């Protein structure tokens, strides 16, 4: 499915595709551009050990001081991955 952009003059153009073949590439992109997840997120940690729950890909805080956890998964996620996210 393509994405389109509408500029201030009402012109519609198809957005360029960005090739992101690995989870690390996606994580790198989100680390540099957390605003694509939510406006005003500040990333405070990367690959953070979370006790026996595993490693958090990106850890951030929003403008209200709420903790934001970003887990990057490319492709279909298994039940184990969903369980990791919910814990």
C-alpha cells in the first residue's frame, strides 16, 4: 500500500519508500526520529536491560513524564514477543 502526501497547495504526491531491511535499521531510525511514534518523546535509553523481562529496544519519556517503551519487531510477532511487550 502506498502513502501519499498532500502539500499546502493541495497537490498529492506518492511518498518515497525507505528501505529498512533490519530491526536495527528501524531502531536507528526511531532513535533519531521518535516523533513518528508520538510527538514530544525524549529517548532516554537504548537496549535497556529490564530485569528478567529482557531488553527494551528504546526507552523514552513523553512531555507529561510518562514512560514510553518502544519494542521493534520486523515481520510477524510470536506469542513470546507479545508476552514480552505486555510485561
